[in-house]
C-alpha cells in the first residue's frame, strides 16, 4: 500500500472565514462576488476556499485602506494554505515559515515565488474578484 501526505494546514481562524457552500458563479465580465465590504471590515479578510481560480484571500491594501488586494492563498513553496496575519500585515505559511507581503511578494523564504494575485473591486457593498 502507498500512503500519500499533503502539505496543508487547517489552522486558519474559521471565525473569520466567509461561509461558502459552493463556488459562486462568475458574471459575464469574469467577476465573482466573494463577500461583502462588511464581511471584510469585520473579519479583516475574506477567504473563499471554493473560488474558481483557487483558494482566495482578500484584504485591505496595507498602504492604502481604500484599495483591496486579492491573492491565491496557496503557498508557492509546498502548497500549504497561507494565513493573513493582520497585526503583522503579511501572509504567513504555517508549514515552513514563508512570509509574503500584503501585495503577495515574498518577504521571507523558503518560498521564492510570489502569491498569485487577482483583480479585485467593490460594487456597492459587494466585493468582487476576477477569476481569469
């Protein structure tokens, strides 16, 4: 028999995870509603594990609170799920210690590639991310 193990983490603070029963459908312009501005302001981030283009984290830009940042939350080192650390203003990988700046760029290895980013915007109280 062969045993397979994946490098993942279930340490994400589930109280701040946006509930998502199934992936929301993309609109004709490619944007998908992933949550509300209220969700983002309350929790400090929106997480959508079922986003069409991969696991997603949306945060306020650390340098300009009027802007948003959306990243694929899969660590580029070994595929663990990074967590948003609001106080440190970075994404951290709980598996091997990689850290990423709020814009997704690498702050500390062992990861050497940045997190993938997505186009994100608000419309009214909705937060939308473009999957393609």
